[in-house]
C-alpha cells in the first residue's frame, strides 16, 4: 500500500481490497483495456466500484478516462455521444451499455470559458460542465466520497483519493466539499443522498442533513422529466417504504408532490406493497404508485366538479387537472398518465357489484391494476373487504383463459404501457382510378389489391371501374376517365392497377 502526500491517496493491491473479479463486467473491462491500449488512462468508477467493495454485483458500470467523448467515439465502433450538460459517450455491447465520461475539473469564475464548455445559473446550478482535467481533478467533481473510488480491472488496483474506503466501512454518507455548495450545483444530489441512505443503510453526515432545508426548494428548478427518472429510481427498486419515510421527514415529498398528503396510510401501504413485489421479482410500474400518491387530490377535485357537472365529465376533468398540475414539478409520461386516469375511473365501477357489464369490465386493460388499487384501499379500511372478495371470486369464476377475448385496443405490458395494434400499411399510395370499397373506407392495401385483381380476372376492365365509381367522392369523379379498350387491354390495365395498390 502506497500513500501520495499530495492528496493522501491510497492505492490498494488485489489482495488488499478484496474485489471479486467474477463480479466485474467483461464488457467494462474490455472498454478500459481498449482505452489503455490506445494510450489513455481509464478506470471503473462510481457506484459500480462501491457495490463491488460491498460484495454485490453492480447493475451498471461506468468508466472514467482522460479521453474526450470524441476520442471514445472514434475508438469504439458502437460508441455514441450523448448529453449537452455533461458530454459523455455510451459504448454498446448488445443490451449492455458502458458509460464513459471524461475527467472533469473544477474551475474558477474568472476562467476564460465559453458557454458550451461551462455555465451556471444565478442560484449556482451547473447548467453545463465540460471542462476537462486530470484524474485527481475528477475526484473532487464527484458527489459522495463512497462514489469517488477508482478501480483498474487490468492491474486490479484500487485508488482512493477522498477517504471513501473509510466512509464505506463506517457506513457513512459524506459529500466531497461543502454540502450547501455541492447541493446548489446540482440539487438532485439531495435525492441521491436519500436513495443511498435508504438503499445502503448508510448514516448521512450531519453537515449534509443541515444543508438540505435551505436548498430543497431548488429541486423545482430541475427539469420535470429528469425528476420523474429520479423518482422512479427512488421508489421502484425495493426500498420505497424507507425512502418515502425519509422524504417525508425532510419535507421533500411535499416539494415533489405539492398536492399530496405524505402521511397518507394508503401511500405507506402502496410503498410496502411495491417493495414486496420487487422482492418477489414481480413487475412494478410507476403509474400505479403515482395513482396512489395523487389519489386524494383527485378525489377532492371530483368532489368540487361534481357540483356543476355530471360524474363522467367531473372525473375526466379532475384527472386531467390533477396530472397537469403534477407535471409542473415531476413530469408524468403520457402512457403513465393514461394508466393513472383509467385506474381512477374504474374505482366507482368496481365498488358496485353485479350488473351486465361484469365480463366487459374483466376484459378492460386496466382491470388488474384497478383491482389491486381497490384491494389496497380495502387494506386501509377505506372500503369494505367484501367488495374485494366479490371481485376475487368473479375472477375465479371467469379465469383469464375463459374470458371473452380482449378488444383490439392492445395489451398491457409490465410497465403499464398499452401496446396499440398498428393497422396494416399499404405498399404505396392508391392510384386515382383504382377500386374503392363501397363504404368509403380505404381498408387494407391487400384487400384493395384483391378487389382490383378480381376486376381484372373477370375481364370487366374499365366498365367495372365505372360501376364502382358511383360510391366515390365527387373529387374522384372529376378525374378524366379513359375510354374502354379491348378486353385484353382492359384486363392488362386492371392488372397494372392491382400491382401498384
């Protein structure tokens, strides 16, 4: 073990750090080797190294190097550059994506930099940071000490520049630098601190906790789409209940979901249910959790709107208003917004028993999600357990295999998205003189071709086209019609029309 006097750097050999090579991704090692053979420095860095030291297999592998994104793009055939705020490269190996970032360094305000290289907002938020540096510089641009560990899979050496190993052993979460300044640079680091606290069971440094109340409001300056991704990371990976407790304690839940009552028993039950499903390796969807989180606000809006309009319109407008207001902070993708509103709209129908539409309701793409939502409400004592039992028995009476087939609207995937069946596409635009179905529908291109083909084979040629022309729109009637040719010529024209449909 050696120590650098400049940064108190620890460099540990393979027999000192204990990382199991079997847990290291071969593709990540291949990227590091390729960069080093090309004359660049390259290391595994961040959460993957932290997880390796904890004896867990990382889900993602990141590489840090002194090669620029353009250099990486030239070096690897399947590399592509992404991002403006932080320019990085992705190297693909089938489904595996290795993220390669260039060493960055801190710069002073007086540094002569253009806007494309670096930019900050008035609040200190980093808008763009592509100011490159050395390995030692890069350490102090990272957020937490436990994420500032660099591992070379070729030499199997571990580099610790910021005391990350000591914090890892003590299960302590500590920011590099002054917490207030680092949070202002990127307020999403607050959510990352919450995630690591809940996921790893680490204890946040007190200075870190003290800085959060004054900075938390800056989360509203983050793009809503980015916050949706961060919320999904927080709540969909097996530690949702603990995460929500921390977010409530730090008043972050109210900032991200301003119309929500964080102490709701229904939300707590949903978080427990989600963690249980993740532990059982069952699919989970952010749409379901968001439906629960926003449920009370939706109900309140329906209660106000029902005073001036019918129930169906009130429910539709309440759902639209609720989602629209939430999108100002955490953007909900359209597919999940539709999932949420359909789950809500089915609740009144499920609260009623019997009726002629039972089988139709069982075929609804959102029935299963709505049923689970109903069961969750019953678990919290909001509705009677007998209602849930009724729908449980109905599903046993009409199992999936024996229920009437679902409509052509599509099928639901594990993430709550509905795949719509796409209509068949024609091989080309219909010619003006081609035949058309009597009902005015263009139909499938194959059927069009068959119609034209039948016309040709029957030897009717232009006379058949004239007869079918009665159903055409006036615009098509104004087109000049060719005079009937000989039987063989007419048949040839019809065949040509069929081949182009």
